[in-house]
C-alpha cells in the first residue's frame, strides 16, 4: 500500500503522481489517491488544483479506498532514493512518496503506457498551427523566467498559419507584446485543459517547467522548441526535452 504527498502546482502534482504510479505498478503495490497528503508548506500556492477529482475523471482505472489506512512501518520514497528502491526486487513496507520525482529517464521509458493511462486522444488541428506556453507567474522577474528574446526568436523560426499562447500571466507586458506583434490567440482554459489543448499541436514552444514538459510529453509533436542553453532548470533539474525525441 502506498500514499502520495503532493506539493506545488498541477504540473508538479501530475509528475509526482505519474512517478508514484510507475513505481507502484512495477512492484504491484496499490497506490491510493483519494486522500492524498498535501505538503502544507504549499497551501498558499495559487491555482491549487484538486488532483483527486481530476484523476477520478481521467484515469481508466481508479484505485481508491475508504478504509482507514494507518501506516505501521513506513518507507519514505524521496528524490534521493527513488531509483534505489525502484530497481529493488521486493518491497514489503508501506510507502509514502514525498518528493518532486523528476525521473525523466523512467518517464521516457513508460511514455506510451502513461498516455494510455490518461486516455489521451488528439483533436484534429492544422499541422502548421503553433502553441506557445510562456511560464511567468511564480518566476516572473527572476532568472528562472525565459527572456522575451527566446520567444521572439522561437516564433520567428516557425512558419505557422495560426498561433496560440497560454500563460499564467497572460496580461503581462511580455505576453501582450507577443500577442500584438505576432497576432497570437490567447487561450483561457483551466490548467489541465490547457495541457490537453497544447498537446494537440505539431509545433510547440515550451518553457522550463513541469507544466510545459507535460504538454510535450503527452503530444505527438514533430517540432518542439525548448531552451538548450545552460540554466538552472535546463540542466540541474533535467528539463532536457530533446532526450524525449518528441
């Protein structure tokens, strides 16, 4: 039996769930998500998404229980020991997952399985259309936000018919500059709907975030543009989209 402690916003939450799911499926452990534990340090994070309700609606097989699940002997799976225990043969302890789990080598291996788990289907969109995700919000005005020049250069490298943009700060002057100068269409969907909309496009311009990563991860895009320069997110945290060969 396993429980999942989630933290951050939807992109991180889905990464954490997927990592826990892959781990539990390998070891034939039930992952219960109806009472997922929140890291209360993050209760003030804006745009908190009800992950339990989302998973109820999208997963093929829901693993839920109303039983009182009290852990007697608890094994905490973290970022530091995930791989160690993932590759073990037998795990007998009850598990608590408590990390961010940017285990993208495992994500790559299990990509098609995860698409099936989330019942991914694709809407018909012109293959020359473009989708842009511009992460600002919590990183705006910091060195974690990709500069406007990155988006200008990326947009001008694509021959597109129509282009759409999504951002957690769509009214920011940088987004508004792109909208006005490149005739972009802003979209206003909830976070999960945004991921599912963006994944339909053949041309993607992505940021260094789990949210952007999931748009590419669930897509069949042939042209995915992402930051290839050295940066905190690009290297230390393994957001190397190119390894996935989208």
